[in-house]
C-alpha cells in the first residue's frame, strides 16, 4: 500500500496578492476586544461580498449558455461579403438562452418567449445577434417596448405579476396578436433550450463584394427537433427544478452530447421591399416561405460549458449594434431602437469598459481612442486624439456598413407606410387555421383559457375575447366557451 501524495495548498492572499495569516479569525484588540479597522483582509472580504452581484438584466435576467463554433458550410458569398459567412469559414462563438420577463431566480419553465442571443468572434470584430425562439415580437415600435415589459413584470402595489395587467396591454395593442398566438401555443414552453429554434426576428441588410444588396432574416433550426412542454409539465417542473433548462444544456454538453443548429436565411431582393404586400420590416410579421424560401448557410455547435458562470455568462454582453462589413441594419424601428438600448444597458449594468471583459473582448485587434473610466485595464497610449500626425489609428471608408436611402418627408411620429396586407390579425389567423393541427389548436385554446382565467376580468376580459375573435372566429368562440365552462 502506497501513501497518498501530500497536497500542498497555496497561501491565501488579498486580491492584491498579499499573503494573509488567517482565514478564520478577525484581528481584534485582545480575544474579546473590538474588531480593528486595520484588518484590511476582513474589510476586503466583506466589501467584495457585498458587491458580488451586478444588477440583473431588466429583461432576459434568467438564462444560461455555452461556447462553441459556427461553420459556414454553403456558399452565400453572392449575397454577402461578411467574413463570417464565406465558404468554409469557422469562428468561435457564445450563445445565451433565457426567459424574457422573469427575474434571475425565476423558473426556467414559465410560459414566456426564450431569448436566443449569439456572439461570433470573427477576424474583423464581434458580430452579435439578439433574437428569440419566435420569429416575431409583441410590438413594432421601440416607444412601446418599455411599457410592454412593465406590463409583464410586477405591480407597484402588491409586487406580484398580474395577468389582468398583461392582457390589458395586449388587448390594447393589436399588433401583439401574432406573438401572443406563438406564446400561448406549444412553443411558449420549450422542452429544452436544445429543442427550440432561434430567429433573428429582425430584418438585416446583406451586401456582397459587388455592392448588391438583399434584406435578410436568420433562422437557426434545431437539429435535435423542436420539443415542447405542456402547461401541466411546465408548472410541475417549475416547482421541482427551477433550473431545468440550465441543467439540461450543461449536462448534455458535459456528457459530450453537443447540441447543434442549422442556419438558414430568407433573402429578399433589395427593391422588393418597397411594394411588398405587407411591410417587411414590421417585427410582428413573418415573410412567407413560399415568397422567400429558406437558404441553407451553415451550422452552429455548442460543445463547451462555461468554466465560470458569472464571468462568462452573467457578464456576457450582446448588442445588435455589433455588425461587421457586409451586414447592416434595416428600417426595422425596433432594431434601430435596440442599436442604442443594448450597449447602454451594458454600460449601466457592468460598466463603461464592459467590452474589455474576456468574454466580450473581440478576438480581432482593437484600435480605439476610447480611454479611461472605471475598470479600464488596457488603456491606449499616445496619441489620444484623431486626426493626428503620430501614427495613430486611421479610419477606412471601406468598412462602412451597408445602408439604404431615407425617403424625404416631414419629421413626424408616424406608423410605417401602409402596405396592402398590413393587418395585425391576418398572420396569427393564418397560423391558427393553416399551420396548427387539431391537437395544437386544442392546446392553444386550453393555454389561452387557462391564462385568462387567472385574474383577467371586466373590460380587459371583454377586449381579450374580442382580440381572439379577430384572430379567428372559431378560436374566439372556443376560448369564450372554455371560459364559460362549456
């Protein structure tokens, strides 16, 4: 029998690497005396502990993620010159999945859209995409976004979530009907993050090397197959294992069962947008695949868990403003609002130099005149201004992102220019009648009636029933019958 090797532990230090004499006893004036202010190690431990939590995200607070890679397997260079999407290109990436409305400690299996945020570490800078597991959203104008989120959070008086408040907002916002139909259907509670699709939802602009432009939407189709939980199973798991989705992803990657998604895009010729039958930049609408079929691009694989959740997932910062040459924004108003909103919330939540954190830092070289501020650890040297004659970084017009011509007109607060089929209830009605089978329709009715039966009353309930009648007469009648116990 051999002796076990002796493990020699390192000496405890302060965060300044100064060795400390005790992990157990504070410095006091005698055994029963007061604790001394000069016990710097104790003070550092307490002060650091008090600051361990950064503010949680206002939305998408509860989530998890993993690292992996994206590989372009097809040739779409005719549509974009973006480095990421050239044939055979492979880049490291990070994905984060989340619920939207719940706080950081809320259950994974509440009925809610799921965030699907991606960060690609390309050779020409980070490319970030923020999307959901649904191809549409509740509102089309960023002015309504904050109000929508407030309606899904907690009341000011009781500090509880309130279905009546939610339906009050939805029934007064008919553009929400398409997303609420998705939410109340099977995909409102995915069986796992691995078994759900991801969508850019927003429309972006692609430009090829010759300057030709296409509008584009991204579809990440799960290779595991789409799965869902019933309301009953979601409720049960919320009580049994609030971290069910988090645990599922972590365990599958740990056991070398790496989940993957196949990326397809829809491509609309640049000039089609002007007179398409509905506004293609409206975030509450989808592009029918019959008009713009899916084009395969590549494959995303998540094969590495985070080593430190706080450093690599909680502090991960995704922002749609991070676009690389060959990719640009569209006139989607929600997207344009998010170009400001996301980086602004990161500066508040984790500090002005959040892009210097390892998980957010690009793999490409950074040449910037930005400097100083809290937690800046890689400050550029002289020169500190541009233009200069001392060899500092110089801008290059060739890196301009693709854009579009803005039509002349009066500055005003207006809706999108109307197209022929710009009706908020056409697409959710089509979804109910032509996409869902009988069993899916029945579960949709059950989920809606179950949600409405929990505190929705008075004028709000009347409007909610009218809302579903406008989506489809049969659906509205079935919901009303279900509420009346029929």
